[in-house]
């Protein structure tokens, strides 16, 4: 974490120190985590073996599996955001659709799982709308004060152009400035007022330690890749084992005939010596290798707290037993949920502080977030729970328990519209029945008389 004293200004010297520290952290840590997710493991960069030795390089990408599985469980069902007031809810719906926020949330959560943290940056675009984008720790960092509250002081975004020159922007609580680093920092004379009440960015974290979800098991993944690669080498070795011939002298033609015809005959064998022919083999360590591979695989899933849902026995479990198997993932999801909620509170607090939003500064307090872990859905069970909640909780809370309902507020509107249509249909049907029964006077004006009444008079 980068910190700067409250009364200390961010000088060029200090900024260069932060940039250097960030580059070191990217090289020593973040790049390794990114490579692991992209299936670029140390096994592929080991020294090449001699040509006569098998040299297989196999990597099982547990890192990507763990990240994608947990991310789908955590945010596979989009986060539902509701508001206490209708105008706030409509603005949130527009804002999220304008920025493809469901996709942004998913990518931001994935970034946190890979690196341990991620960033969201806010700006006003050329259409006078608030834009939201996500960034990885490879391309941005936050500078905090040194108080116990760790308040944001500066946000730094970085990128390199086609020539490898470093460019960046730095945002404080009022302005955005731009710089270029060519040995020394060069500042752009034009800066901008961003309009947000605070640094226009938020840091999201996976956990308090800022650790990636597969980071604790990365050394075991590397060990697994090495073990399974050596296992593959042994298979090649036994397939190409040397033929050992004792008690006979073979010339080149005889060796060629044995190799081509797969027939062995020794008419000129040495007297009183029985020829011995078999394959030269090294000791078999198959059982030891298999035990190591199985043990590593179990530990990887156990320590990462992510279930191996591809296991053949996993799909045979249903009901409450399935939830017990997913208990570790559920506990992990709850921690991520609290961290993500904290980030979303800061997100909407900043956005509502900008006059472009048209919201009041404190309207973010009227928002509520609903996370739905992506358990295998049991719609029948959910519908029974929703029915049992009838009359106990609000209709919105009742509908939010159903995984098939994306927005409880929109669903309530649809229900009201259907009720209005049904009531209108009932009125029309009653009117038609009265007409069919001969009560035509419902359509005649007051004071009118029928022809029979005129004849009677």
C-alpha cells in the first residue's frame, strides 16, 4: 500500500519513487499471477534437457479454474440494486445499462481474484454522462494518507504507448493531471476538474490481506505441473526403452532386421552361452508419482477453498448435502460480498456527488444490494419459500428470493400491469353479458323511450 502524510505534497521525486515501487511490485508479483492465469507457468521456462531425453512440458491451469469457478459462484447471478425512491432506481438502472455494469462487475471481481485487488475509475464522458471503467493493479494504484482511516489522496493510472514511453494521469479530490515519463516527469499544462467530491476511483479488495484467490496454492500448482510433466516423460521413456542383448554379437544388418521385422534369431550364438534379450528399464516409480499427483490435487482445492465441481462424485450430490460440499465456497463468497458491498457504497457515493448525476449527495444511502450465490437452482424450493413469505415480508423481498427474477421492482410493475389488464377485461366481459341478456338500455341516453312505450301511450 502506498502512503503519503496528510501535510506532505506529492512532488515529482515522491511520485517517481511510487512509480518505481509499483514497477517492482508488478515484476515480482502481479506479472507472475497474471502469467499463471494465462497458463504461462515456470515449467515452460526451465532449462532444455538433452535431445536424447524426453522433455515434455505440461501445465494444468488450476489458477484459471479456481478463479473462473469462484467468480461464477460469486457473481454469476448479477448483483441486484434496489432503491427506496423510484427516481433513484431509474437512474441506477440507466447508469448500469449505459456502462454495461453487470459485465464490469464480473470483470472487476475476476481481477480481484487474480491480483487480490482491482480498481474502478469514474469520469464524465463527451455525452455528459458518468462513465465507469475497471483497471488492474498492473495499470493503476492508489495513494492513501497515513491515518488509521487510510483515506484516498491520489489515484494514478498508467499506460505505455507504442514506443514504450510511460504515460499516466493522477487524480486528487478536485483535478486530473497528465504526465509523461522519459527519464524525468513532464506535465501536460492542461488539467481538468473532474466534478466528484473526492478522488474519482475506488479500490476493491478480495480480502484484507490483498491476496489473490490462488496465490496461497501457486507453489503447489507448480509442483503439480512438474510432477505430471515427469510422469509424461516416463511414459515416453518406457515407450522408447533400449533393447538389451547379452550372449550374442549382432552386426548392423542383424540389428536392422530385428528392428524392421520384429523377429529375433541367433543361429551364431556363442557356445555354451544362452542369449538374453529384454528391454533395459529404470526402476518404476508409478505408484509414488500417482500418490503425489493425487495428494497435490486434493490440497490445491482444499487450501484454495474452491470445490472441484468437475469431480465425478460431485454431481451425484443434491439438496442440503450439496450445500455442505459448497460450504467453504459459501464462506469465501460471504467475505467477498462484504468487500464488494463496501466498494459499491463508495462507488455510488462518488457518482451521486457529481452534479451530472442529478442525484442528491446522500441518495446513495437509499440503495440496497442483493447478492445471489450461483448454487444449482431449485426453482420449486424457491417458489415454496416465496409463498411462505407472503404476508410476512414486503412483496419486493418476497420476489427477490427467486433466482428467475432479475429485478424485483420491475417484476412488481409487471404484476400491477397484468392486474389492470385483468380488471379491464372483467369490466368488458360484464358489459358484454348485460348486452347479450337484452339490457340494451345501458347504452341509451336518459329520457329516451322505446317504440312499444310510444304505442301504449
